[in-house]
C-alpha cells in the first residue's frame, strides 16, 4: 500500500485551466513535504481533467463534479477524499512560495497548533505586487476573525488538521462568498492558531476573480453570517465590523469602475451604520459616475512594493 501523504492540497476549479496550471505547478513544486494534490473539477467544459491527467504526475488526483455548484461544495468534495493528516486549500488563480507548506508544517508542529496562516502579497495580472497583507496576531485571531475576515487570501492561506476541519464539517455550503470567513471563525474557536510572518501566498487580483457582487447579495450573506455566530458575539462582546465590510464591498465596485454602485454602498453605510462621514465618498463617486469614463490605466503602487523572489517562478 502506498504511503499516505503528510498533506492533502485541494484545488477547486471550473473552466479556468489556463489560470489553474501555474498554481498547480506551484503546488507540486512544494519543497520538503510528502503531499498529494486533489483537483476538484466542478463541471468544466474546457478539457481541464484531460490536461491535468496529461501531466502524468502520480501525486495529482482529479475528482469531477458533473453538475457544477458552489465552490464550498467543491472544496468539501476534496476534503472528503483527503488522505493527509493536514489539509491545505488553494484557489485556482493563486500561487504559493515553494516553501509554503513546509514553513507552515514546521510552525504547527513546533507550536502544537491546529492550523497556520501566513503573510500574503496581492499581485496583478502582470505579477506585479500591489500590496502586502501582514498576518494578524494568533493570540487575537479568535476575536479579530469574528469582526472581519482577518486571514488574507481566503482558503489559499491556511494549513489545518484534516480531522479538525472534518469535525467542523468543512465549508458551509449555504454561502457563496463568505464560506471562508465562516470557517475561520469556527476554526479559530475550535483550535489553536499560529502565524507565519513570511509572504508565502500570492493572491491574484483580476477581473475573473470571485467578488462580492451585487452588493445586495453581499449584505444578505453578511446577515446570515451574523445570525449564525450571534451567540458567540454576545458571549464575548465582539461584533462584526459592518463599516469595514461596506467599505470592502464599495472597493470591489470601484475596481470595476461601477461608481454609482460604490456611491450607493457608501450612502447606505452612512445611514445604516450611523456613519455620516461616508456621505463624503458617496457624493464623490456619485459625481464621478456622471463624468466620461477614462480609458487610461490608473496609476497605483504596482511595482513599488518589494516582491518576494519566489514570484519569479510564476512570471511568463
């Protein structure tokens, strides 16, 4: 019988093979660990399973859902098939440093923790670093993750005990966008965390990425999350930061130049969250929506933030 791997990596995907292949290569490139990679093909029609099998790597298994569903369902399918004592999830458009799994495995073993997370760099389509996200302190994670989705880069960041994630029943499939936040809350209160203060994950910010749109659905999901964890909030005196969430939803609209939508989100935040200062950006973006659309690329901080050397592995 083949030896069971230390770590199982689960990658859900659907019709994004060109995005998937670099990240899959990075998952297979992990150094110093015995691991398997489970690609959950969620009803792709672009030949994804065939292209993955053509790689001929025995560490890769493909699970296919003939009828596509929510990404939480696909991740849970991979969780059920995992053979490793530890599990890591990777979104099909994100990338890992070659030492990502080894660094996190060393951290959990040396600390006795149940899961680990690391710093993140957010990159654009050209691989330029837009900004970095530092790790929240592990000793405060229980409280921080109730207030906000405190672990950056979503599921691509965390390494956890497989038995613990299974005991928590994995991702809640009622969520479309907040399934990772919900799991982090449950994971933080059920286990012990350790933070790895190194940039080990590259989160790709691009137009094909999953986003919390339309805003009405985003806030409806937030209400579901709030109700689900209300008892925990009451017990520990922590509340979801609805202002921060509203600003995040508005930022997603601005990324797509949906100025009227961003203005509406800020205006609603000013009223519902009793935050008059949000009327200022509401007015600014309402006016901006009346101006001609600029076709020039907006200037930003891309290329200014130092990039970790391992990102060169993913450049064309």
